[in-house]
C-alpha cells in the first residue's frame, strides 16, 4: 500500500510538472507537430469516412498511436504516458540503487532533454526506458540464473519493436552476450536461452510483416514506403555521406560520441570499473552496455539517424542502471559526472540542428518560444465559421487542421477512394479548398498551380496567410 501511495505521489508530481510546461508553450502557440500527427491518424481510425483501423497506417511503430485511443485530449497524452513510465522506472530503480542514486535520478528530471522527450516525444522516452529495463533484466538473469528475468526481459524487448523498429539492430549483440554468458552450458541450453529472449521480438516483427502484406500488398511497406518510419525524420548531409559505408558510419559515430561526451560523460565513466571483473563475467555485460553505441552506429549506417542531443538520454539511462552492476556504490566521480552532464544538457542543445529541442531548451531558459501552430488554428477556425460542409485538403502537411477542426468527416482526404475524383473536378463536390502554398508536395497546389497566387476556377479566395490559402465555392 505504501509503495502504491509513493507511486501515485511521484506520478502526480511528474504529470503536473510536464503538463504545466506543455501548457505554457501551447499558450504561446507551440506544440510538437508529431503529437498532432498521431492524434489525426487515430481520429481517422475512429471517426474517418470510413473509420478504419488501417487509417493509422502500417509504416510507423503502432504503440505510439495507442494512448490516443484512450486519452482524447492530445495535450494530455504525452504528460500522462511519460509520467506513468518515469514513475515505474523510478520505482524499479529504487529496488536496486543506493540512496545517493536518488540524487542522480533527480538530475534527470532537471534535464531539458529528458523533459523534451517526456513532453513531446513520449514514444522515444518509452523506447529508451523499456529497452534499458529489458537489458537490465538480462543482466540480472546472467547474475542469478533466474529464468523469470530472461522471460520478462524478452517480452519487454519485443515491445520495443512496436516503439522503434531499429530495436532489431540489437538482436546480434544480445544473441552473442547470451551465448557467451552460458559458456559452461550445452549448445541446446544456450539456444533455449536465446529463443526465450528473442522469440517475442521475432514474433512481433513477423506479425508486422504479415499485416503489412495483408493490408498494403507488400510485406515490407514499413521499410520501403516513402512515408516509412525510417524516412520520416529530417535529413542531415553527413548521414547521407555515411549511409551504407561501414568506415564512414564508424567515423561519424565516433565523432558524434565525442561531441556528446559532455552529456554522456557518466556512461563512459562507468567503463573505468569494468577492469575489476573477470573477463568471462564482464564480457557479456560489456557487450550489452555497448547497445546504445551499436544502435547509433547502425542507425547512421542505414540513414535513420539525425544528430539530435536527445539521443544522449539513453546513454544516461544505461549509466544509471548499470552502475548497480559495475560499481556497487556510486562514487563521487560518477555523481560529479552526472552533474556535469546536467549542466551541458542545458548548453549544447542551444546549438542543436534539431530545431524542436533547440527551441524547447531556449523556452525553458527564457520562457518564450516561437509559435508553430497559429496558421493551422486560424484555418481551422475559418472552416468552422464558414460552415464548410466538405473541404478538400491534403493532410500530408495539413493534418493539424484536421485535428483542430475535430471532425474528419468534413474533409476529403487522400486515403479516401473518391479523393482523386474530387481533386480532378472539385466544383462538383467540395465547398472549400485548403491549399498549402509552402509545400511542393501538396497535391492540390500541384493540381492547381495558380492556387498559390489566389486563383482556382469556380472558387474565390476566402482567406490567406503565409502558409495557407482557403478557397470557397
């Protein structure tokens, strides 16, 4: 009962912190658009025309959409999910860490990168925490031999696939670590351990391939689609240069690790303690400890990486968990390294190429943030005010408008069978048309090039801002 009370207290405190920060930014017209993207896809799945589960699509890990099915306010989703998983993580750590480690955990709640993930990128935070706990359970299994930890860790590792497909990259290193840790066992026993750990993620991956095949006609749509999870992020020139090259990817990985050392310092400090253990005991643990580095390297190799500083958070999680296994009591050096990490977590993101984390960190310091949703809100308000019963729009970029209107049945959207019929002759169907003037992939502006200068035959220009133009019949 006491543990439940502590959990609730931690959850409420963290939720209030996260929601307050998010609300302050939202009042200034800012929210991470990925939140609105997830909200729109779930809205289409529930209330679309027709409502279909496949409206969510099969190119993104599905667990990121799941909370939006149960929490109807998109502004509450990330704070609730993040507060819940952080609270569980804290309770999990409290069973294994020394009291001084609570100070180290407290540093995380003051870290702007952790706050950014918790408020806007809950799916990444969830992936990092579940992966960390899964690996730690494998370590506990190696130390104790209890099969429960292997089984539970395997289930958790399987779930990471539905948060980030790149978790498949870690299968080789996990396989090798299990094989080496069971050096005195027969091959059949080693194989059984590997199957227990990896069968969930393999099963989930094969199930996802099958669903892609059934609903999209190709088993690997989630890899090859132009809207694929692997192609959804911003592109950095250095990544394109390193793509597909082992040595260039390795070189860029090393350069990124060196650039991030002020933040990831605790992770590398812990490596100093490895020499204290026997090689056959420490080798599997060492291999597992390198999982974040392998994840970064293969993400660069396959060009699914962007040099954002929030990647450093997984290194901090690993450092916190592994200090239990590598040094029984955290040393002053380790605590100081976490303090240094905290300081630089406020400095380095101010120069980040990832604009969202850059603007968010500046917001935490100055209390001001540039708006990014006012144009969408203005368009949504006008569509409701003008009582446009049916509006033609391309939600590839206009998805926030669909969310702000709140009724997807008011729109003709690209997933609908009749969309291209409407696009070819909108006068017969659509009361209003929304054109994204700033996008070169907007289907409507490509169909009607003169729309960007205020003309569509049969319609008059109702409203225009820097990004959008609204036409009414």
